[in-house]
């Protein structure tokens, strides 16, 4: 099984507490790290979780509220002090470069690497990043400012070669890749061995959706349908539904309703209001609608499986 | 004894570690809080030390390196969310407003209070703040960018009235303030009681000097002479004197030499390089020159006495 993990660096809402830090998490896909949001002190949590700065090349910012991006300056400085040379790619809405670049020019003018901003339109569901194994696309959300969530999808994997068949037919090393990609094997005496005898199907590609911050927003359902793990904000309980509407956040119950309607496998609740003293109330509220729910917490690593 | 404390929020150098946070401290003078420097996550440490946000009105920034000021944005946002209405006064070199204001305009456009920048010339030793009980002046330092330390000085206090004398002469309430301010007391039958019989002298005003970041710089000695507590950066040990010069920092020994030459009462070392694994080496190096030295650490409160 190839590694696909979500590391929670911070899951508080705008007002940090002694219990919760500001929004940030790191998706670890086969030891490449992808940061989602970068609230203040994200770099400290990153280090505390013993993640490797040199494996981080891409940062996705959901929206330009300070609790989701004020940690960028410190992180960018630190990467410079660590002698980084590779580009750092930041995906955010178009304003980001305009507001961050002057600060970087002033404070980080001697960086040993480039910070490259990639603007996306948070109103559209579009592919914003892909490499050999991963696609990342935006999930339009509704909040007080333009906001997008992110869908991380593994690309389809090659089937597994059945070791015993490899030995039995003495398939030469040079042909293994072809077999992995679906070719039949022809033995030296002309016998055709169909690919299906030589391989077993790869695991289904795994998918992770990050949705924060947002009101209850049914339009995301078709985009996140059937994902393995959904992180959905749950800033408040249903008892504070007025405040939820006013601040354009979601309740735990609403997060669970989205999870159920989208038929996801697991739900992680996060972005907890500083006023919540007992998060088990959020968990209880969500589990009544969608039982396979857990609470995010700082330092937690969730395996997508 | 009136409270005069230094709370260490962070005492690492530019690269934070799991052990040390970024530069920030809070001077508590009679329950008014004055922040010096505001590195990333200062607000989190502030909360962890159970300091009261509503008692913080003044922030002094030594220089515009990120590790001394990137925490401002988060702190300013948080104060807004807490419903602050009083002005927040920030004392820094002239560039500060130019670089911070656009960020505040973007991220904190709906603040319930004003952020007022007060520019000072870091090359001059000048009074930049005073109120009824305190004076704060700049200490010109030498670093890679314009930098100033800060001298916190209590104003002279009124003498104490000797309770027994108050009773013995039945001094009326209305005259107590006059006596406190040095007046003699005249009894109803015309006897003059000299002030010295009625009072005992106040404690000497206490003084605290913060010097970070700086090279070994003897010109500060007359400014900080005889202070009760000196916080002086000690980024490296003498074994790394080349690196110390190159980055324009000080060694622990140099900090101690300044402390000894200035005849201070106590020295606190801080701003430790991330490369230092055993800070006791810094302490040992300093103590050889100036024995009354301690190491800063996060969460430490030092009483100025």
C-alpha cells in the first residue's frame, strides 16, 4: 500500500486557543508533501510532526483569511534559511500574489529559491495541479470571501504483477513494464498468456476532499461523491445555527449531511470555534447523521484507505 | 512591591525549533503589558502564559526581520475578534507602517480598533513612550538592518508613608497626598513634623534593557549602565565567532562582557541559534565573565527586583 496520509497541523477556527492551532494540514502522498492552508505557526506544527521541509513543494490556500495563510511568511523564510533551491508553488486565488509579494520582497529578498504563485478561480471546479501520481482540483465553496476546497485524487495505478506467474513463465525483466501496462506475454514457444493471468487489478485510486471554510453547500456533493475521506469544517453546533449562518460556516450536523449525501467513506470534522469547550458534542451531533466521523486534532495523522 | 516582570514568549533565533519559538516577550509593569518583538506564534505563547489581551496596548519592534515581527498580523486579528476598541500602539522603525499597512488593509479591514504606528529612529537613543509610571527609550544597536533595543525605566516613586506616624499624628486623609509628595505636617497645635519622620524613601526605580539583535557593541554600555536586568542576545558560542561576525550577532561571552562593563545586576541570555543543542555551554561561557546570568526559556517569568 502506497502512503496516502493527512497530517493535521491545526484545526481551530480564526481565534486560536491553547488547544487548537490555526488551519493547516499536510497531505503525504508517497512521501511527497502537499500543504493545505498555512495558518500562523504552521511551520512550528510541521516541525513538531517531524515532517520533512525538503519534501514540501506545493501549498494550496483555500481563501485569504488570515487564519488560513498568515503562516506563509514564516514558512517561506524558514525554507530559505534551510538552503532550499527548488521552486515553491503556491496555489491560491488571484489576490494572493498581490498581497503577499510586497511582503516577500521586503522580508525575504535574498531567498535562495523562487516562490511561484499560481492563481485559480475559486468559483470553478478545475484541475489546478497534476503530476505522475496525483491530481488536485478545486471545489468551489461559499464563504464570506472567495473560497475553494481541494480534491486530491490519486491517478489510476498499474496492476500488480503476480509474482508466481512471473517466475512460472520466466518473464524477462525487460517485459515487466509492458505487462504492468496491460500487455499479454508471449512465451518463447509462441504461447499467448493473457494479461489477466499475470496481474491482479491495482487498488482503486484514493481520493481526499478538503472543504473549509464554507456554509452548508449542496453543490459540492457531486464533486466529492464517494471520496475516501472528507475533511469538512464544523465550526459550530446546531445550537448556534444563527451564528453559523451569519459567519457563513457549517455546523457539525451539516458537515455530516454533506458526508452522507456524498456517500463518502469517512468524515473528519475540523475548524472548531474557540467557544466550543466540549468537541464531543460536535462529534455526537455528526454521528447521528453519519456514523463514521472523527474529530480532527493537532498532531493527528489519518490514513486514506 | 509593585509588579515588574518580564515574560519570555519566545527566545529562539530566526529558525524556530521544537524547543524555541520566535522572539517575543512581554513586560508586565503593574499589570499593564508591553510587548517587545512579536515573532510568529507570539499570540499563542501569550495565551499559553495566561496573559490578558485587554491589558496590552503597546508593542515595540526592535527591527524588521521576520522572526521579530511576523506574529503581528495574527495578534492584530485576534485582538479584533476579541472586540478590542482601544488603540493599539506599535513602535517601530519608519518602514514598518509602509510594509504592514497594506496587509492590515487587506486582512483586517474591519477592525474594531485603530492600529497606530509610531516611527522611531533606531540610530538614536530617544524617549519613545512615557506614561505616569514608565519611560521607554531606544538603545541603538548594530545588526544587518536598522535595529534598536529598548530601555524600560520606572519613574521615581512617591515615598511610603509610615503607618504608625499617620496614626500617631492623626494626619487627616486630605493631607496624605501632600505628605507623600514631600510636605511636612503641621499639627493642630502648630508643631511642625518634618516629612522625613513621616515617610520612608520609595524603592529605587527599576530598569530593564532589551538588546536583540546586535553585534558586540560597546556604545550601548552608558545607556544600559546599572540596569536591574539586561536581556542580551547570545545567538552563538565563542566557537562560532566567525559565523557570529558574519550574521552580526553576539556570543554568550560577548553578552556577558557587556553585562559586566555596564555593571548590570542580572543578565538573561536569549535568541539562541537553532544549531545549539546544549545551551548550558552558552551559560557556562557567560558565567565565566558575569556570574549572575540565566538562560531565557519559553514560559519563563523573570521578576525585576
